[in-house]
C-alpha cells in the first residue's frame, strides 16, 4: 500500500497536505477523499489533487533522528 496526500489546487502553499490515507492505488485514494468531501469525483478533481507521498515526514516530526 502507498500513502496519498490530499492537496488543494491553486494554493501557494501546495506543499502542505490536508489529509493522508493509505490505499492500494491513487484512483482509490481519489474516490475515498471525494467521499469524505461528499462531492462527485468530477467536482472533486476540479478543486483538489491527490499525490503519492514518497518521502518520510519523520524528520519534521521527530527532529533529525
């Protein structure tokens, strides 16, 4: 399983995710987030973008351990 992050489109601070989920595929992650936002997938895709998260954020949470 991979981790996917939900981001708003068109924001300057797009490097910050809104939410993270672990799913087998990006299409399943998009469907999950669209359900959470309670909107059709087509509308969801106009407002948000889902990207796979590859790097670990542990260094930000725990210092440089």
